[in-house]
């Protein structure tokens, strides 16, 4: 086996690869950019070398530097992780030419499969069903319309060089074709420096299902079951699971064979993923093959008991696959949630900053692959994935409940994340029922809010916990005053119960808390629902608490603000509860409402990032909603739109400037 390898990546995947290396006694060499100098992957490695400035094009993507470091550090192989250079055939070739081993497929296979048109040709040859469409680049809109008429609208325009869903456009009718094709080409040129676009039928309400395969140098190919990755936002996966409720034993076998024969046809070795799309009737069609380890590989590891990075290392070293298809047994169910630095409440804008507190969930059947810890800096330069939480159960329901509970206890402060948003998906009744499609989020969510009213039982549990902790704090204050009270006046008689009113938005509940801090057994009535709660020995200002409610252990995240405000996060619901005594509650209707001020003669930057373009100059007339400045953050470009109609007075930024949330970009005269 290799004795030392270089990991040409960062974040959670670099850390994850290092874990397997440490277990196998392989030394690891990390590489990092200037802003990553103190990051977790650098600390986890045996050695670490600086690549260059923060921008990936000057650090993680500089092939020559990576190879130089690998050679001079005595590494025998390079693991590219995912993203960055993982699917770059030139890099794979250069690594091999430098006498090192690329832990991935041969460069030729990456080339063949990296182009979506070429890979569709290959798939057809291997007997794999492909999405109906024209296998070849389109010349112009007229030809595109003719093809679309043949295969039937709606159709999808796709860049051959695609990735990350970039450039794709759905076209529902002929009139939309020309503008859609033009913008698809524009985006493709920019993102991939290519202009080949092809057309396939747009499958409505599909599921995304992919097969994990492994191939060695000796012609052995196996598959390790499927992953369903239908829960996506803007073509980016958020939740993945294995197995899929939509895949029968027979279909698994058939998809597995298709995936393996495509790998054989392509002369593939190492880990690969063959992606399929499934229509509502259960027919599956090949989409593309990803020639690397996938972000979502841990769900496969949890149901198969295999370490996919270990298999990658063995195959790259030249060993034969240590198992045959018949040895692969899949047990139970695993689900993964991707935790990203983004603000779901503000249209999922990227979030940055320093993680000031960090407490990852622990527990049986819960795994956290994280690239961050307290003190980590989350910048604008790389993608927003911070960590993944993966949970296993004997069945889907158990895996899902374990994951929800893990996320209830995942506390990250300093940087806004999507923890509660993903939990909202996992607790949505349609998700629980397994009714998944790639349109799940747009169908069931409005922005970050589920279209359903919040679950009443969840809300009452949250109100019960908020009131209980408030009550316990009040009791402890009274306890501490007791000795003093004995001197200055009549003693405070302990009451058997205390009554409160909790208010969260439009929901307000009467709550009665009964019990005491010594036995830690409580009955909390919310309206006329009793909850029997057993608390641990708690401090009253904890940020996470695990307690038993009606016999079930549940976690809550809490934040106290002032004396009677408590923020509670539970099962994807995030609420602020105001807690009043009955007397205070009676007075609240006389309190004035706070006023909100607007700042609409200025355009404020909604997120941190780098200005990549300024589209106006002083004196220009603009209208409300017009994009005036383009800001790039975490590999995504977003236009910042004018808040008003008016004339540009001043442009406060220029191309290349770093900007932060709240910075004024442009001012107007109205
Ligand atoms: P990329 O390489 O850019 O990620 P993929 O071909 O893997 O592109 O597709 C990404 C996602 O786009 C899929 O998971 C699916 O949600 C959607 N998609 C792709 N092709 C189709 C299609 N023909 N019909 C409907 N949805 C599609």
C-alpha cells in the first residue's frame, strides 16, 4: 500500500480522506491556500504546504504546484477529492507523467465521460437507456425547434461540458427556444469555455437516482447499490439516501448492470457514479457518469459497511477489488443532510464569517463529516458545504428520526447555516412518506418556508420547553433570594404550579408548569395538552438540551435573549418565544408596535463577496428590480437589484472590490 499521499483538496472531504489514511497507516500531505492556513484539514494532516493566495485559480487549481509538492514531499499518489481538479483529465495525466498515481480513473476515461454528448454515445453502446433526445450539438434555434418537435416539448437545453446544473434551460414552447438557447450558450461559454449544447426531453416530476460502482484494473466491476438524490435546490443536492424507496430489488439489479457495463465500455477504473433520472412511471434513463468520489458517498458506506476511500486507495495501488458482487450486502437505511453556509431566510444567500461556537451531534448511528470547528473561517472563495450529517437506521423511518434528532442538536454559531431548513425538509410529511421528486422544494416550499402550517404538536413542545426553562430560571432566582427574604420580610412560598403565556408570532399558548427541580420530573400543560418532561440536571442557559418528552428523548437548541425571550429550534422550526406571566400578558396589548425604517435611496449589499461587475454609472436611470451590480460568492454569481426607480447618484464600488453584508453599493436620487 502507499505510505504517503497528497490530498489535493480542502474542507470536509480532505479531512474524511485523511481519516481512512490514518486508519491504514498512510501518511498524508495537505495543501492549503493562505486563508486556509489554520483550517481543520491542515491540522489533520501529517504535513501541510502552502499553495498560494485564496483564489482557487491561484491555489487549489494550480496543477504544477500540486505536483511539485507531491514530489518533493515524497508522496506516491494524489487524491483529488471532489470538485477542484477531481474530474480534470489534464491533471490526471500530469500526475501520471510525473511518476505519481492519480487516485481516480485513467485520464482517457475522464475525457470520454466528462463530455455529456460523448458519454451518451458510450452509454447507448453499452446498452444503457438514455433520455430521449438528439445525441449531438445543436447548430441554431431552428434546428433546436425541429428536434424539440420530434421528441416533444418540454425539452431541456444542456451544455455538453456541464456540471453543477449550470447553463441548463427548460423550454416549454417553440417561441422560448431562441432566447433560451442564447442564454444557455452565454452561460456555457462563461462557465466552461465551450459552446456545445444538446437537447433532451425534459422529464417532469423525476427522481434522481444514481449507482455507485467500483472497477479495478483487472476487469472486475461491482456496484454498491443506489442513492436517491432527488432533494435538490437549483440542481444542487441537499439530502441523499440509500436505498431509494422507488427502487425494487429487480430494478437495482438492472440499474447496477447498466452502470457496470458502462464502466466496462469506458475502460473505467476506481470509484464512479452513474446518474439516472427516473420518470413518474418508474422508467430510468442515463444522465451522466461522475468520475470521482461523490459528496454523498457516506450513505453507501453506512448501508454497505465498506470504506469507499479505502477501496479507492487499494484499486489505485494496483490491487484487485477485494470483493465480488455477491459479497456486497446492503443493510438498513442511511440518509445524509448537507450543511451549508447560507441563509435560507434571505433567499439562500451565501453566509460567511467565523464559527464562534460549534457543537456537532454525536450518538449511535450518527456520523458527521465536517471540515470546520470552532474558530474556522468561512470565506467567499470556496463552495459553501461545511459538513454532512449522515444517520443510519434499520429502516427509513428510524434513519430519518435519528437524523432529525441529530440536526436538532447541531449547534453552529457565528455563521448562518441551513441546518433548520434541511430539518424542515426531513420532517415534511411528503418527505416522510417518501414522495420525492427533484421539484420537491419548489413544490412544497415558498423560499425557506414549507407551504404547510407549522406542525402544532412541534410548536407546543417548543412552547413547553421554552416555558419550562424560563420557569426553572425563575425558581432558581427565587431560591437564591430566599436567605435574604427571610431577613427582610415574609418567606416566598413555593407554588405547586406556575402559569405563563408564551407568544411566538401569531401563535400564543397558555402554559402551566408543574413539578420541581429536584426530581426533574415535570408536567407542562400547553393549552389542554399535557407533556410529561424529564430534564437532565441542566444549567438554565444551555444552548442545547436533551430531554425526554412523553417518553421520547428529544433535542432542542436554545438561545436566551434578555429575561423573557427564548429562541428555540426544533425539527426545522425556528421560533422566538416571548414568555409572560398572566399579569404581564394582560398589559401587552398596551405596548407600542416597533416601527421599521427603510433605506431605499441606497442599494445595500445583501451578502459578502467580490464585485465582479458594475452595470451602471452615475446619472443612469434605473428601475426597481434592475440588476446593477454582480457579486460573486462561493462560486455563485448573484445580481444585486435596485430597490427603487431613480437615477444613480454614486457608485461606491468597482470591479474586484471585496464587499460585505450591509455595505452601500449604489446611492440614488429619486
Ligand atoms: P450537472 O452535471 O450539471 O449536474 P446533470 O445531467 O447531472 O447535470 O443534471 C443535474 C440535474 O438536473 C438532475 O439531477 C436533474 O434534477 C436535472 N435534470 C437533468 N436532466 C434532466 C432531464 N432530461 N429532465 C428533467 N430534469 C433533468
